[in-house]
């Protein structure tokens, strides 16, 4: 039986414990010898002990039923116990307990035993009442607990849109554990009798309470504030929930307290019906999907279509003799809901006033922003909208050099002076890491010394990176604001939309950090710390500033934007994305320009199905995002453990750890791996709270160079063509497996089976290999694992595209459009004329974006000087897809005449 440390969350632990108990209980009914019976009895008892730490926090099967099972074991009622355990495990697996009462007696008749939720049609499942659980926190005895639950049950009515059951716990610590364990909880009722301490096992308390603020913060709570403080602490870990406070204190005492997620306060009363109605209303507020509902209603209306779109209402399909297969494949509803109308209960994405506006406001609440905007043509467009709205021609923008290509093109459109930032390289895996904070501060201080800080407008970084590296967002913004108090931040969180719904991950999202900083800057403690540091740093040199964790001024402006590919990590149709805004100056300075940029890049014919999917995707994560993200992370961790523990897989594969992908100086916690074969899982909270960079555990980067196949070959020829496994990204010797909220344990199991089969086939091939074949294999492995080309840094912009030689920013827009005239460019062959020019110390300047796949970002941009390192890297690339490069012609470069002409023009227009 795996220990508690072998699980990153209680969800999978509970599921596995019940499955193991079902197997052991079933074995007891078949055991014939005393030795067998005693061994299985002991195993069942140990499993009951393990489950007894978890079951108090769940409504089903409930502690009364759980304790009855234990008595069955003690009384040797093995058949009855096995029957009941099997029924419970099945109900937990299928979700049947969410729809009906599950009888546990052997003589009961369960007519719906095979009516599992997984077997129901989508239409049947849509008609069932959603189920959730309500946590009641009060220090009551067993009789009082039964009274509370019976009063809650009596309030139910047939017309209620939802069905819920109550879970009762006695202490603040138990309540915090419950909301971290139990994903079914949607509301909390905090009554005046709660206590502070739990009687739960100390190991669990230490491990899980850290995520709710830590034991020290909990121990500081005062009895008179237990209720309000619990609401505030739950808001930190699961802000989507609703809380209701029953208190005996006066209105005046409560009014000044931070009540977190508390929706209503009940003063010294036992109005269960009013509480019941508020609970339902609170969940209904999250269950709303205004635009999806409006679109469904529209599709039911009889209409006469006299506008664009023949496909609207499906008429061009149903009348066709040749494309009936399309109608049969998609079904009628998608066409009934297809329209370009903005009236009839619908809305306009460009000027929303109805259900789209309401849907965006709900998304803003869900993701913690001040404003949220939907996009139907992907995050590439979102990035361009934000850049165009905020950046003016000539503004300096600090940009992560290996960010998505849409940002580079956005810089061209905006006319920015681009200051590229270099990430730390991971040469052995042919991938880049992330940009160290020291590099960002260094560039800001250099611009300040050059008198250009007022021109600096924005810092643009990717969080998290494709490979799963996540910034300490809060610290980056703090220290940058300490140098430039009005700096704008654009965090590209295309691959990180799910992070909002996990307490560990949430702290490293742009919106969460923005809200934290806004609150902190208003505090007296922050003002005092700032004033103290200012006195200490008076006349400090740059090196001191680089080595100090800087504190920003209290009047610094928090201006944060995040772009999010909802379709990549949450439920949405392809190209469904969002822009989240938390900018203190948005209303006064940005709103109009943002509107114009949004109009520039957003289609006047947006896809309503995508908008509806964004609306429903938001609804889903507000109600079950916590559960789904937990399961996603658990699936990825299971994959890591299975590969790490398998001796055959270890011969050819390795899962890259935080220690492999993050240099030691950026890991303050000292954590090198989230999993150790002997110690199990390391709790990630500590490193996610402290370290400059952390690794998103939901992504599994697998080193495959030991197989002799490069990453692209392994992806295409092996995984995809042979086994039908799809992945996004590879490097020279790695492949990336990304889990998501739809990843199942079966998918993980299949992947492990495939990897084992590949390893076995390699073993067989090498067993039969000749000496020369073995040498050939060893050479391929060495080439992939040892003889890797170093990754080049950004070289520099040519002088023709720079204002001076003091700082490194360049005019990418001028270079980009200069290349439109063919007279300004020429082609140099990579292994011929280009190499000759470089060897002759000629300055060669790229006229195009050069983007190899992998790694998928520009290694050259227009106006950039080609360095020997870049040339060497290009010559060593063994990928088939390089955007911007013409194998038949070579690299497109600027002519000397064009560069001299631009340089002369710049000098003549210079104020000097």
C-alpha cells in the first residue's frame, strides 16, 4: 500500500484506498485458511485506518456508514462488508451517489445498479440535478450534528435546481482541510461554536495547512474572530466558494472585518430556509452561462433568415443533395445556433451590452481580474491587441527573446523599440529556460543610467513557458516597480489558464499577484519597510541593487495584463482565448486605445460557438475547476512516478526534474525533484512560494536521446504513426507530454504501456545487433546526449536600427518594412556565401524572422546581426521546418547599401 506521500492530493489517495479495500474485502469472502483471513483482515483494518483520516470530510458514504463497515469487519460479517464496500466504491467511481441514494444492505434492491453516470447519454446527464456538498463548521456532538443535518434536509424542495448534502466538521483546521480534500464542497456555513484545533493526524495537518496560510498564521487567530478569519482563509485557497457566517456578534463588530468569500451574515438566528435559499442562489450565480443560455434559446426560435450565412439554421445543408454527411456528423443544433445576428437575445462581441457583456463580467470574477475580454481568434491576436493598445511608437519594451512569435510581430505593428532579454540556456536539452530577474533588473538599471527610463513602457514575459517553467510573478513585479513605478506588465499565460483553480499554482498567476500587490501597497507595514530600505540603499551602486530584493514605493501603479489560451488548458473550442486586465490606470489612460486595438484585430463576424464555449468553460472551472486541476496534476505525477520507478524505462528514458531544468541559484528551496523513489512526493508549496522559477508538474518533459531517436522522429514516426499518441513539442532530444483537465488515468496507463513496449523492442534489437549496429546506435545516442550545439544568445541590432550604442534596444518595425522592397535584400547560402561572409568578418544582418520548429521562436529577427554562434546553431539544426528560411536560396539579409541608407537617414534626423 502506497504511503500518503505517494499522492499529491487526497482525491487520488481516497480513490485508490477504496479500490484496495474492495479488493481486500472481496478476498475475505473467498479466503479459506486462518492465515489468509488474518492477513486480509489486517489489510482491511489498515485501509480503514487510512480512510478514517479522509472520510470525515465527505458526505458520501458518511461517517455513520463508514463506522458500520468497520463493525462488520470486527464482527466477521465479511460478505455483508464486501457487498457494501463494492457498492460504495462503484458509486464513487461512477458518480452514482450524486444522483440517487445508494443502499448498502445485501437484501436491498438497487434498480439502478447498472445505471452508472458514465453510461448515461449526454442528454440524460443534462437533465439530472447537479449535486454538491455544503460544509458546516461547528463544534457539536453527534446528536447536534444529526439535528443540523436533518434541518438542512428538511429544506429541500422538488423545484430546487440542485441537490446537496451536508458535511459537519468542528474546527477551523478541519474546515481548511475539508475544502482542500473535498472537491464537492461549494458552500461553507460557519457557525459560532467552532474551535481552532483539529484532532486529525499531525502529518496531514502540516502538509495541507501550509496551503491555507500555514500553521503560524492559524495559531495567531483570536477566538472572537474565528468565523470571519475562516472565511478569509478559505478565500485564499478556494476563492470560488461561497461562505455564510452565523454569528452572535453585533453588526458594528463585523462590519470592519475582512470576510473573504462570505456572501451573507446571519445574526443569531436559525433560519434554515433562508440559508438554504442563499446557498442555492450562490451556486446558481456561478452556474449561470448567460451567452450560452441565450444562444440555446435563440436556436429554438422560429426565424426567417434574410441576412448573410446560408449555413444559418442549417438550410444550405438540409436542402443539399451532396453534403448531407456534414449535417449528419455535426447534428442540427450547431447549425440552429449559427447566426450573424446580434439581436433576438444575442449580443455583439465588439460592443457588448447583453449576455456577452455579462459572460465577460463573470469570467472577470472567476479569474480575479478587473476586466476580461473574450477573443475568438486565439491568443496570438490577444497579444497583438494588448501591445497595440499600450505601446506607442518609440516606446521601449523589454521582451523575452524566446516568447511566442505573435509578440515579435506585435512589436513590429506597434513600432516599439525592442530590448530583448535572454533566458538561461539548457544546452543539453536544446531548449531555453526563462529570463532571470537579475537580467531584467540589469536592463532596467542600464536604461535608467542612460536617461531612458521614461521611455520604458512594458515588460513582456511568458508565464509559464511551453516547457513548464513558471516565474515568481509577484517578486518580478515588485522589484521592477521598485526601479520603474509605472511599468506595465504583460504576462503571456497561454498555457496557464488552469492555474487559477489550484491554490499552489494560483499564487504565481498575473491576476493573483496584481491583487496581492494592490492590497500590500496600501498597508502601513509596506510603507515602513519601503522607507527603511530607501534609507539603507541611499547612494547604492547598481551591483548592490542587483543583489538586493527591492521594495517598490507605496504609490507604485499596479498595471498588469494577462493573455490566456482558454482552449489550450480549459474547456473551450479552438481559438477561444481571454484577455484579463488588472490595471489601475485602465479607465483613465488605456480604455479608449484598448477599444480601438480590439476593434482592429477582432473579426466583425466572431464565431458564436467559440464565445458560448468560453462562457461554459468559465462556468465549469468555477464549479469543478479545483477537482479537475487536482486530477490533472495527479495524472502527471503518476506518469512521473511510473517512469522513474520502472527499471526498463530507466534504461532509455528520463523525466526531467526541476533540478535538471532550473539551475541551483534559482531554487532557494533546494528542491531538485518533486518525486523520490524512497520518500515519495515532495510537497510543492514550499518551492512554489520561494523559488525564482518552478516547474509546472502537469508537464512531463521526457529525455528520449537514449533511444537513439531525436525528439521529432520519436514524436512523428514512433508515438504518432505507430501508437496514435499526439504531443505538441519536441526538442533535439526531448518530447513534452502535457496533461490537461481531460487527461484520464487510462491515458496515462496507455502511455506507460507504449513506452515499455518501445523499451522492450529496443532491448530486443540491441540483443540481436551486430558489433557495427551497436556502434551505430551508441554513436546516435552520443550525438543526441553529448554532442549538442550551444544555444545562441541574442546578438544585437545593427546600428542602422539603433538610436545609440549606449543601450541595446532596436527599431524592429523599420527593419521589418525595409525588407518589403526586394532591392534592399539579398540571399546568402548557409554553408556557402553566408559562411564566407562571416569568415571574412563582414556584418551580416537578417531581413526576416527565422523561426525553426523546434524550438518555435525566432533565433533571428529583422535587423539583427548574425553572430558566429547563431550561424553554428543554424548549421547544426536537424529540423525540417524553419519559417523564414529558404533552403533553395538561403538566408535573406539586408544589402550594405540599404543599411547605409537607413543609417544615414537616422543620423540626419538625429537632434544632435
